C-alpha cells in the first residue's frame, strides 16, 4: 500500500476540483505521512488528519486534536483564518466542499480498506436491518475463523468491538476507520445498511459496493432537516447504484421501472420477487404462515428448497429473498443458506413475546416488538398480523420522533387505525420537542371513532396496553412499535438509558399471572 502524505491528499482534492488552498505546507509537511482521518477530537490518533466540520464546530476541538497527535487538518474556506489564528503553524487543507472532500481524503488516509473486503450495501425504506441480520447469520463463519463486519442501525461490528449504533451509516472518517479495522481483523465481508442521508450527504463517497441491494421505496424522512421532497429522497436512494458493481433489486417495489433503469448502469443485475413476478432471478412460491413461523419454497437459478424463517411477518419473505440472492452471488451453498435462515432473528424486529402456557394452549396475550416507524412498514406489519392472528384484538403503542419525518404524525395513526382496536400514543425519541405536542398531533390525525389514549411516559404506556389486553375477555396482540430493541431514548441533545419495550412488557405481564 502506497504511503499517504499531506501532498498526496492535496493532489487528490485538486484532481476533484475541491482544493481551495493549503496553509503552512512546507517541504517537510508535504512528505508527512497521514495514517488515518478523524472528525471527533476525542479519538484522534498520532499521524492522523483531523476534519473540522459541523455547524457547532469550535476551534478548541482542533486544538484538542493537535494535542492528541493530529499532524494536519481539513476545513472549509470560511473557517480557515479563524483556525489558523487559533492553531498557528499547523498544516491545513482548505476546501469549498468539506463533506465531499472529507469522504475522499478519509478513504485515502485509511488506505482504501474496502478493496480488501467484499462490500455489500443494503438500502430501502424498510427491511434494511432484517436483511443485514439474515445475511450476517448466513455469512458468519463461511471463511474459517472469521466473522462478518456489520454497519447498521442496530449495532456495528468491526472485528475489534461491537457497539450499539447511533447513526445507520456513520460519517465518512468513522466509516473508513471501521472498514480499516475490519481489514486488520481479517474479516472477508462488510454487510452494511446504507441510509438515504448517507447517500445524500456523501458519507459513502469513494466506497465501491461489490453488491448493492435495493429493497423498496416509500414516503419517509420527508422534513426540513432530512429530505424536502419524496423526489429528493428517492433520488438519494437510487444514487447508490452509481457506485455499485452488482445490483440486487426487488421487483415488487413501487417505482420498480425507475429503479431498474438506474440499476441497468451496473455491471450485473439480479432480481427477486416474493409475488413470483415473471422474470425474477430469485422468487418464492407456496408461502404459508402459522403463529410466528413463515414457510415458503425459494427458486434460484441453480436450486430450489423449502425455507422456514425464525421470525413472523409475511413481508420477511421479501427480506429473506434479498439475503438469498446476495448469498448466492458470493458463493454460499444452499444448505448453509437454508439452515441460517431457520435461526436468523433480529433484535426488536418482528420479535414475538409469547408467554408459556400449560397444555399447549395459545396464550391470552401475545406481545410483538418491532421497529416499524413509517407507513410502508406499518402496512406490511399489520397486514401480516391480520393473517397470522386473525381472531385477536390489537392494541398498539406508537409514537413519532421529534424534529424529523413529520409526515409520520399523520400517516401512522391513520394506518394503524385501519387495523388496531386501540391506539396508545407515547414518546419516541422526542429530541427537542415536547412529547405532549407530538402525541396531540397524532391524536388529531386519528380517524373518528378509533379509541385512543395519550400516555407520554413510554413505560406507563406499555403497562397500560398490557392492562387492557389482560383485562379483556378477547385474546389480544400488544404491538410495541417504533423503538425495537433500542435501550436509549433521544431526549433533548442526550441519549438517555431506557429499558427496552420487551423488558417492560414482560414485567407488566407478570403482574397479571
């Protein structure tokens, strides 16, 4: 691997018309090796480049990075004078587009570790985490002594540590550090969720996806701080194909013709369909379900087999087909794929909470924890519940986040009301908004005649849902939606520890047993 220097990074930015100039770049500086890049001053290592970014950036962050051993920094033109005055004599790369420049120099500074892994990217409005977990279960151990690198909305594993994720796709310096760790650990695969925000804000610039999977598209993340329009959201998703070698596309997605047209620019395209759409490369038939077990027959170009999934939800057939198509592309055999899918589970995704009952009878109350948080995922979840639990009442605990995706406050109660018997509105990562205001907005959007309650404390809301279920003469499903298995609640600017929905459900249920 060629040595990366201050001069080579300057030349890279100049090549892409991103270099607005340099500061304090002596002959010695030009040959200074750069061994990584960071945008968090608390994790800077000696020999790294520090990226100065963000509306809340302070010169003190750069000073801290220099103290920790950073040898140079990258900043936007408007910060150049202020930062030079605060840290005189420190070499600097100046750019007029810090996001794009940051991605390119981060990839180079970390030595393009993606070239030593098979990189698999998964995007879509719903299902990314489920496909990622299914795929990880399939791929783990396919190369003796190794696991699979994971970057996603639930957790991140780089071969050295596994942590709960904050962003689905991290900022580019962090992304490339994680990939470099995977290379160091000898992991053969990177299995990553790719968010629309990551694509729009250039976090994955410079990364080549050996396989890029497009699951579906629906209206979500439309807000002043995310995507101003659906067209902007969709265009961001489609842009993944511009850096993808082999495209994997769901033929059952909305706007499929536009997706296929954009994917046609890739070197190869594989398609899948749970509806058995004609022409699909991988497709399903004979789909059945019974109390949390989904079965189907999968057909691929080289084999067919019966598959049983370890999680409920008919929509998970789509997710399983995506994982099968990807796994076959990288050469995993049929037996391993089928066995892995029979045990693959996703924390907080279609997680059934079924109390033990003597005599083999069905329990009076069944819990369901799911991350469903947009209209498309609600449609899939509730239609599946109606088929898998046709004789049960449904009580739903739901909310909407603060500061983003404002359309959910209207769409979610309207969709849930089509299926549920009672809605309980509660907090769900309110951030800087008042949960009472968000809940009131959702209540106002609820169709007339739909029973609902507002209980802003999420734990109290779940306990109330369990109470309603246990005191009803009818068997009931309690659906706890939006948080999945998350153990943090975004309140203000902090992420506050929070008991998971599942843990609260079990404790509440114990009071009635």
